């Protein structure tokens, strides 16, 4: 199936979901659950939380399918919902105690881990996401571009810019 055929099919499925078709939601879930999970896991880095975000993504799709505009990249729309829910989850779970847990679990160099966290938090959200998806989740720039709905060149540029911003902060920090 070509990309255009897949997008047309997803448009139809989202339209059916908007009309209350649970079977259509199941088809969408079967087709996109792995991609949604991968995006969520890249952001939250915890299997259980990523599974919860994946579930919540399809609940949100069910609730908001009527707001989807046909012909506007349905796969990207669903993945954006998952990504945004994952980011919201991370934001809501971030606290001083959790930063302490990250440092404790980071191995022999907790100070280095703190510098990494500080440097990453200084990045713009999209840059941070691209770094996480590439450096931690192992996605290629092409895969990231497809998942985020951005040109591949833009992903490469933002990744290089993020690394350029991270390097001085990490070198300065130790």
C-alpha cells in the first residue's frame, strides 16, 4: 500500500471513529499502536508509562476524532497526540524527588547526570525531542522526520543545533 493510499485509508478510519465506530478505532489501534508506543517510549523512557500513554492516545483519538481535518496527514495527527500526551506526562511527573531518582540510577557520575539534565532542559522542546528520538531511541533522522511531520533536512539541522548547544554546557559542567 502506498503512503497516499495509507493516508486515505486512515482518513476514512478517522471519519468512522468520529461517527462512533468502535471497529474503526480498533483498526486504527492495530495499525498505529507500535508507532505510538515508540514515540511515547522515546519521550518517557519507561515501558509501563509508555503503555499508559499509548492507551490514553487512542482514548483521546476517540474523543477528538471529530476535530481531525481529512487530508491533513492522519498518521502524524495521531502520533502528535501521543507525543504531546507523553510530554505532558513527563512534565507532570517531574519533581525534585524524580530528579534525585534519575541521579541515583545514573551510575557512578551523578554530577555528570545533573549536568546532562540541565543541558537537555535548556534545549527547545522540539530539539530535546529530536535528540531523545535519535540519541536514545535510536531512530534515524528520516524516521524522526516521518514521525514528527518535518522535512528530514530540518530534523538534521535541529539535531546539529541541539548538539552544538549541548556541548558547551556539558563541557562547562564537567
